[in-house]
């Protein structure tokens, strides 16, 4: 079975502002997004997802 690992660019693209915020996100939120099929196109959306995924237990 082949495994495919996503990169931050697969989630947020190559936008400098999104990648900069990505580096400051909680690791738990980063992992959830990398494991999902979600892609994010705006900073507001990324902040909302980071907050939501970062506080989940």
C-alpha cells in the first residue's frame, strides 16, 4: 500500500501570508489539516480552522 503525505503547501498553497501563519499554528491543528483533504484559500479560514482544531481534545 502506498502512503501519500501532504505538505503545508498542499493545504494552503504558496501564499506567503498563509504559510507564515501555518508556522505559528498549534502542531495538533497542522496535523489535522495535513491528514484531511481540506485545502484553505484565505487567512481567515485558516485562523478559524487552527482555532477549532487546536482546541479539540
